[in-house]
């Protein structure tokens, strides 16, 4: 079967699912915003109901969001939410907790060392490595520009 480029392009466009950019963007914005609103509500709760200082309330909020993300991941609810919300679930602290917990839960049957310990950073490891490398490069650029001025 010999296809011309135009015939191949037509076949690809017919088979390709239609993009729903607006719907996906609105879902991501809504869910990401809702996670942030929950974080602010938790901070306010810790501030006013528990009587914590701002620094302690923010720390407790981070811990709570991480714990909730791991629990939702353990019960396969975070993945279902991410399926519909897309990038909205990548809010840094909750998305990172999910990225650490998912492989740990998936590979726990392989044991504590070779399963949980070795596979925990499969997804999050590159984020840590490239995030650290990018911050070093940014710091060197900042230092150089600052030194020249």
C-alpha cells in the first residue's frame, strides 16, 4: 500500500481524537484552584481555630496536603481525579506527593528495599535532579549578572 503524504495526513487527521483544549484548561484551572483554596482554608483553620502562628499553620497545611494526597493515591482516587483534571492536579505539593506515593504503592510487593525504596523516586527522581540542576544554573547566571552590575 503506497500512500502519498497528503493521503497519510488525511488518514492521521481522521484517526486523531479532537483536541478539547478549552475544556481541559478549565478543568485544570478549576481543580488546581480548588486545591489551592483548600490549602488556604486549612491555613486559616490552623491559624484561627487551632491558634497557631502563621509559620506553624503553613507547615501544618503542607503536612496535611501531603497526607491527603498520599491517602487519595493509596485509594486510587488521586489518579481518577487526575484523569479528569489533568495538569490541575500537578499543584506542586500534592502532585509531588502523588508522584512519590504512586510507585511506592505499586512496587511494595517487591519488598521494602528493592520495591518501595528503589522505586519510590522513579517518577519524582528526574524532577528533583533537573530541578536542582536548573536552580544551580539559574544561581550562577544570577550571580554573574549581579557581579557585573
